C-alpha cells in the first residue's frame, strides 16, 4: 500500500514518480513527506508526517484532545498531524482560519456527518448561506425569549426527577434533559426521556451515525440496528410528524419546513431536511449536556466554587418560579462558571478542521505558507490551555472571568468554545440560556455531591474525544437543598 492512498482526500502535494517497484516508491514517498513536502518544516510526530493512519489511530483512542495539547506544548504553535494536515493552538490561528475573508472552507472531513443526506453542516458556499439565513431567524433572541417557558418546564422536570430518585447518573440525566428540550423547541414535541430513561439506551446507539462503516457492519449482524430507535431516526420521525401535523408554534424546524429554495421556489427535498434534523439534534443536545456535566463536575470537586455559586443563586432567587433569564444572565459567578467550564474542556476539544482553498496570495500562519489543499484546524483544548492566554490553565478558576464584581465583557481572544466567524455555532445564545437557567434551578433547589468523591478525584473527568466529547459516567447523590 502506498502512503499516497493514506493521505487526506485532497492530497495535493505529491512527489515525482521516478521508481516503479512498490518498496522503492514507498521509500520515496516517505522521504518526500518528511523532507521535501511543502509542510516538511512543520514539526510533529514522525508517523504523522507519512500517513493519515497515525491521526486516525489517535482519534480512535478517545484522548486525541489531550495528545494535541501535549504536542503543542512540545512543538509550539503549529504541529503536523498528517502528511497534509496541520494543527494550531494560537489566537493568530483562530483569527486567520475562521475569518470571514480567509480562503478557507470546511474540510472534506465533514462529509462523514449525516452520511447519505445533504446538510448545511457539511455544505459550503451559497448552499450553506441559504440555510443559515433561514435558521438564523429561528435562533434570534426574540424567538429564544419565547422558548424560555419550555426551558423552565424541562428544568422543573429535571429537578423533580433528581429529587425523587435521590441518586442519579448525572451524565444520563443531563443528556435526557437537553434532548427533551431540543426535541421540544426544534420539532414541537418532547421525547420526554427524563420520564422514560429506557428510551435513552436506544437513543445512544445513534452515535453509530458517526461511523457509517461500523454501522453497516453491525446492521449486517443484527436487525436491532436498523430499527427506528436511534437519534437520527427519532429526529427524522419527529420532523415528518411535524410536517404532517404542525404544532402551531414557531418551532426551530418549522422555519426550514416552510422555507422555499431560492433556485426553484419549491420546498427543500425531504432528504435534505433529514440531514438538517440530524445535525440540529446532535449539535444542540450532546454539546450542551457535556458542557453542563463538565461545569457540575468541577463545581462538585471544588467546595469553594460550589458554595460561591450556591450563595449567589440563593441570595438572588427565592423560588424556582422566580428564575428568569433576564436576571440570571447577569449573575457574575453563574456566568463565570459557565465560561470556565467551556474553557477548561470545550465540547469540541479535539480538532476543528478546515481546508485552504485556491486564492491569489499565499495563506500563511506563523510565517509558514500553507499551500492550497492543506487541512488546517484549531486544537481547541490546546488553545484554551495555552499559558500564553490563561494563567494556571489546568485549574478551574471561575474568578478569572470576573473583574470588579462584574463579568469581563470582552472575554479573552483565545476563548473559542463555539468556534468563530461565519461557521461558528448557530445555537450559542440558546446554549447560554439553557445552561444559565438549569444551573440556577439546580443550585437553588438541590444539593448535589459525588457518590464516590475519592474515585472521581483519583480518575479525574474522563470525557473522551469523538469530535464532540463523550460524557463519562458520573454518579451523584441528590438532596433537596439544606436536607442533611
Ligand atoms: C454549549 C453548547 C454548544 C457548544 C459548545 C457548541 C459548539 C459548536 C461549535 C464549536 C461549532 C462549530 C463546529 C465546526 O465547525 O465543526 C458549532 C456549530 C453548530 N452548532 Fe453548536 N454548540 C453548542 C450548542 C448548540 C445548540 C444548543 C445548537 C442548537 C440546536 C447548536 C447548533 C449548531 C449548528 C446548527 C452548528 C453548525 C453551524 C454551521 O454549519 O456552520 N449548537 N457548535
């Protein structure tokens, strides 16, 4: 097998073909990739320079995000992750790659999302812009304000279920909570997983969508995997239902269903709507529940921060009915714990890949020219823990976001949990609203602690990198506030 077959799809940089035997071609390719390739001057592990299999293997370990952090500490701002792939962990990288005017687009990696269905997430250019202009209306602050009562309804349910159960797998409860919210505001009908946790077990099978070949293989062995019991199918089912019987509310997905294509004046085809349903479902639920779990885990590990948040919430609200986003969003410590949770372990901690597109002037980063076709991405965890931008970067310190009793408005240029520029997160405001309201309610109503604090301290927070982090299991004991 020649290394060229292992190079990334665009593989624009190839050596001249002088030798005909396979071993000599292989040797030539390796020498070329290491010493003469346009990216040869960029440091990185040896095997990363010669084959994409190295990166694929690191992804499979689930700890690629931590490896990238270490590699940047060792090699500096640019690290070669593949023959044609480069990672960066600096503000210069962030600003140049995600700038609206950069000759950069999403990398072919995104084609692996929603396999078989087109979606805005994997599209580029005018196809994406058309969908974005429709979805942006659904995420306007005015529309989100109208969703606040749904958010509080599910927040109340979460508090009630936790109070009744007394013990919980917090990762599962938060995941059910965010899926319930999303299915409600997106498709007009909540999946109600908080009351039917057994359904959740089926829904988690949907992670197979990220590995289409594995999915096909498993399906060949078991009919279970072709049942309508994983999120893509649930999302599609909900979407079809919504199409046939509109809820009468301005649910997020209604904007897409009632839109017409600019080119034809006709509605978008169902296959495209399926892709959008899946993307919204995954983008909006896993990210938010993982962030919430990260924040709560760090608060339970740090009594001082836990008490500071509890005091702030309990002195500002007397009952859960009083909680509202208008006030809660201005509580400095609450906002600071959210920012710090998103900094210390952003849900997209690994690598957000883009590709250098044809352009007139060379695209440079840290004085290196990155040729057209180079896959270039920001290593989010490494960026958020880069000591150039954050002191004591491995410590959870909400106070770093507060100055003179107020939240630091301008933030930090290196803070990028939602990415930046035209392809940044569409649901950012919704995520802040959801996280603010539920944290306020949990800290007002309940006392939550680890079931096994020693084990949690020993093992740390073991989220795994699968593009969006996969939540670790976190067992907790829940008591109504103040109860011994
Ligand atoms: C804490 C919660 C969240 C975080 C940290 C987050 C983070 C991100 C990031 C980093 C991206 C860019 C990914 C990439 O370029 O590969 C993204 C995109 C996106 N997010 Fe979020 N997200 C969150 C919540 C949400 C929510 C609640 C929704 C709404 C349903 C949402 C909808 C989207 C969509 C539609 C995109 C794709 C935008 C595009 O195609 O350009 N996200 N998000």
